[in-house]
C-alpha cells in the first residue's frame, strides 16, 4: 500500500464517529448483514446506524445492496484494506 492511502485512512479514522468503528468490526467479524442485525451486533442505535452507514458508503468502505425488503451491508475491498491498515498502524 502506498503511504498516500495510509494517510488517507488516518484522516478517515479521525473524521468518522466512534460508532463507525463498531459497525466495521461487526461486518468484519459477522460478514454481510441487514441493518437490523447490524444494529444489534454493533450496538449502534438504528437512527445513528443509517447515518454511519451512509458515511461509510460515501467513503467506499461499505456496500449496501437491496435484497427484497432488506438492505444488506458488507465491507468493500477498500473497507478490508482500511481495517488491515488500521490494525497494522
């Protein structure tokens, strides 16, 4: 990874709310899940979760796919890179 990506991820980490870390960890450990399950697993209130998911989606760290009436959330490859670099740093 380039130092530019590491610097970008460091900036991302500073700007994201604390709940984002819990959401990313839940997706890392539990895989793709719908918003209800993600809210319970990450212990983030549903109203806050929607805001956090949109921030993570805008950064390209999380993908949201509609399956029937559910919105399934999962980590993108960039999201996995973010978690890997954060652990290493």
